[in-house]
């Protein structure tokens, strides 16, 4: 085990790692009391080396590692990469290039959706991972040998998983199946916190433009405040308070302080005055400022039985092919197909998903195929 806690060692390792075809990478972080994750540890395994990098070490600069993350010639292997990608995005403003996510790959090879790392390691390598250090405070120093060993296991087994997953995906012609999911994972929009879009994280409880305008303004104010102070959103104002503000649209501090959940003393802060000003401006210009939430489609009544039939068909076909159902069709996709048939925009009706499931889903809706019992087994049969 190599522990890197100075610039010279990091530069030396990155110089060698940059010439490798792939690196396996994982991070440990803390986020309980901050808006942005605090990166506490970086574990990396190449084909012949395993290191633990201490990003909290004095005067260490991660630029050499960032260069590798942005080098499309080096494949970066993660498991459930989203949180790791978010951390690096907020360090350098870019998303790592050439990502391979073993969780997505496993789903394309028949493992359950969102399979955990330890379950995948057990299923593919028949190795049980010790979880004894999973509640570690990774920001504390020094870390024990057992803690470092636990952290490093997140990439050493990843290195053993990667070649086999790639080989099987290639043999089964499924490499392209994971491309769309990976592209979504590396979309910068997932990781940018734009205050004006913060309302999208909330539920729309009222379609009136004045409500939507006030909600958007309150959410944007909270987002800016949380980012500036680097504290969780809930520590600024809880979601329920934002809903109350949008509903009541207080015009002054006195009205604001009467709302349930507003912290005592909140009215004395300059930010409270800013919030009232933003709400008043938004409501006064509601027609322009209010967001346009996704339109609710009018679903035909009594879809339940049709949806259940389509879910059963999806289960049968994905079990036969050996792929996680979620990669083929989500629950929303199935409802959309049940409601709108061939006019549905569900991804399950396009590309390779159509071959596995989409064509038969439409055939079932049109009465060309059906489900029946043969013995105790549900099977698909053509209807004459």
C-alpha cells in the first residue's frame, strides 16, 4: 500500500498512471454539514499499483491527477460514479472523460439495478468485503491501517472486475447498450448548481403562476445562500418552508415571520430582506418569471391492468436476455407506453431496447400477443 501525501510523490505516480490504459478510482468524502462534498481520500489502482492519495495533505495540488481524469486516452473505472464525478467536477469545473461504470455494466449483464459494490464483488469474484470501517470519519487524521485497507479494497477488486465485464459485454455485443447511460452520467447539467433552476428539485403543489414565481424565487435565494455559506440547503430553510412562502407570498418581514418554521431572529438578517424583495419582484412579474413545469399528460383511465401486463412482459424478456429491467424501460416508460402506445416517446421503443421489448410491448397493446400460463410458468404467445 502506497500513501501519497506530498506533491513529489503525486507527480511521480501520475506520470506513470497517465501512460496506463485504465485506472480504477474511488473517493471517500464527508457531506453531513456542508453543501459541497469535502474530498477526504482518493484511492487509485492501475494494473500494477495501488495508492491512497490524501487530498487534505498540506500544499498538495491535485492538478496532475485532474489531467489524467480529463485525458480521454485513459479509461476511468468507477462503481456508481455519480458522486465521485460530482466531486471532481466541483474541483476542476469539468467532468472526467472516458468513464466506465461497473454498476451500469453489471446491469447490462443481468445483475439487479443499482447493484452495490460488495454485492457485485461477491457475485463476480466470490469475495466478501469487510464493511467494518464504513462509518469512518474520513476527514480525521491519522487514519488507521485498517481504514486505509478498507478504502483501498474499493479499487483493488474493481481492477479485477473490469476486464471480465468488458470481455463479457464485447462477447454479447452489449457495449453500446451502456453508452446512453454513461453519456447521461457525464452530462455537466447533473453536477451544476444553478440557483435559477433550484425549483426543479421541489414538488409543484400549485399550478398558479404566482405560486410558481414565488417558489422559484425562494428556491433560488436558498440555493445562493447555501452555496455562499457552504451549508446544506435544509440548514438555510427546509423545503416545507419554501412551499409555505410560495403559498402565502409574504410582502414584508412581519408576514414572513408569521409563517410556520421560520427560524427565530431570521428577520434581523440582511438575507431575509433580500428574500422578501426577490419574492415581491417575482410575484409582480409572475407571467414572465414563473417557470414552465413539465406538462402533465392526460392519461386514459383504468391503465392499471395494462401497466401490470407490460411490466410482466418486461420482466420475462429481460430475464431471458439477462439484463436489468431498468436499463430497458423505467416505470414511467411503461405507463407512457400503456397510455400512448406507438405515439409514446419512451426510450424503450427505440434502438436495441425496441428489439428486446418495445416491439412486443406494442404487439401486446394491439392484441397480437398475450400472456398465458403453461403449467406454472407465464409465457408469451401469439394471438391468432
